[in-house]
C-alpha cells in the first residue's frame, strides 16, 4: 500500500505521519523567527523588544489570509501544491529575516525594511502550507481517526521544534566561554534548518494525496460555495462561532510569553543565545510530553470527542497559570531559581491543553453542510493567528513599558507573567462553556 489513502479507511498512519513531517518542518522554520531571531535582536543588537514583537505580529496579521488559502485549496483538485509552495515561501522569508537581522548594526533602516518583507513571506508561507496540511488531514482521515491523527501530527510538529531548537542551540554555543556572538554562525545554522525543512517537506508530499475523497459524510457533492457564502455558513453555526471565540481567548493566553521568554533568560538570568535557545527546547519538550499524556489519558487517540475533554483543557489552563506564577516569582528571585524545571512545567501544561483543543477542532472541520475543510480550518487558523500576534506584541510592549516605568528587568517580567497567568484562568472558565457546547452539538460526528 502506498502512503496515500486506502479504499476503506482513508489516509494510512504512514500518510498521517508524513503530514506530521510537514508540520514539523513548518514549526522548525517558525522557531527561527519567533524565538531565536527575537532573542538575538533584543539582546545581541539591543533593539527594543517591540521591534521583533511587531515583526512577529505582522507575520500573524498576514495569516488573516488563511481562510482565502483554505478556500483556494478547497476549489482546487490538490492540496499538496499549496503545502509545498507554502513551505518554499516560508523558507525564503526566513532566509530574508535572518540576513536582515545580521545587518541591524550596519544599516538598521534597510535591515528593518528587509525584515518586514521576510516576515510577510513567513506569514504567507505558514498560512498556505499549514492550512492546506490540516485541511488534507481533516478531509482525508476517517472520522474515527481524526482526533488521533490531529494529535499525532501536532506532536510531530512540536518534536520538530524541539529538535531544531536543540540543534541550533548547540551549534550556536561558543567554543570558548568568552567568545563573542558570531553573525556568520547564525546565518549558517539558520539557513541549514530552513533548507532541511524544505527538503523534508518535498519528500513527505510525494504521492501523498488520495486520488478521490472516500468518506460520503465529508465529501460534498455540491460545488464549493464562494468565499463570502462559506464564511456566512460558518458564522451561522453556534458551535463553530463559539469555538472561534474560545480559540482566540485561549491562544491569546498561550502566546503572551512566546517573545519574552528568551529575552527574560538573557536579561534576568544572563544566559547566552545558545543556552536560552536550549531553554526554549526544554519548554517544547514539555509540550510534547503533555500532548502525549493528554492524548492517551484523555482518550484523544480513541478517535472520538472524549466526554472529559473539558477536564483536560481546564487542567492544562490552570496548570499553565500556576507555572507562569512560578516564572513571575523567578523574575524577582533571579539566578538560583529552577528555571529549566519551571519552563518545562509550563510547556507540559500547555501541551495538555492544546491536544484536547486540537481534537475538537479536527472534529468540527468537516461538519459543514456545504463548506469544506479548508476554509473552516482557515477561519480557526486566522483566529489563532490574531491571538498569537496580539499576545506576543502585548507581552513585548508590556515588558518595554514596565521596564521604563519600574526601571527593573525583574519587575517588568514579573508583571507580564502574572497577567498571563490571569488570562489562563479566564480561558479555563471559557473552556467549560465552549467545550460543553461543542460536545453537545457535535456528538454525532464523534460517535
């Protein structure tokens, strides 16, 4: 049997794993822009945290086009060209952003302009490749396998981030304790990650897509509606509408620390770029373990909406709030605090929350009467992108403002981590209502 679809059960587990390779490749490249380059701009080039935060927010703003990308892949006969084309655009954008970063000292105005172009391509690449990959997963996987397939590919994406962050961190570490930061080494390491991701994706999508849709309940015989009609159908569905709001609020809480964690490690704990990148790898390692545990314990791999889905989401949100409270204490305590363990715990709780939310999203994706999976995944992807962009930007701007007001790095980071913990508590409350509504309205889909 090939890596595509079987006649009875749709995409095989090997094909699902290949989509996971695509997700891992996307995550590996995005890690460069949202984690490594962010830290280098703030610490090595002494830029205000708002500059890289604004660039990352812009790449999320570009992803507001996700519904259009998804609609485009719905109307076409194949999703894999969108996946491969998107990853190439993503890698090109990352290369531009990398070169713009190392030009910050010599020609800052030109470098920032180049960085804006680079992050524009990054946003477009993520939108096209990511939305199409998830739409292929939702449309090509049997209903009983959707939650498991979603969790599997997401775990592989996190694994890709962990491996790339750990590898980049190791290669960027100076050979000697006092060796200065090397821009050339940054370009070489980051370029290697981007090129490897494109090659991996190209190999993964060869003959991946099934020749025809095999599920009567997900295949729509009617022509794909136009874009406005598709959005109107989704907006008219209470379950889809409420889930969109839940995704936005929860991902806003999830993302606020993304752009400040590595600068926090560098400014408060005096960590080198390599060490702080490895700290990011530690966080994503926790996410990976949390997803695996929640996937097994919460029955996400059983191929249906688990009755206790809300328990896993709420547990993850509350646990994340506790871990962020620990980071708020670490901001004042400083060196000596078990930072690695604290960050790992945060990642673990984030993973517990995320895998349950992903299972819900995949189940809802194919439930439209006329709209197809691409545009629906695009709408939720756009909601997530808005939340991620705002969350990262608000976190970074908050740190900048608090540092100027309080004149202390520790106090500034403490404030933002505490605010983020509060947002997670709010998200936990919203989850109780959102998941109950989703389970009630979609119980037939997951039977």
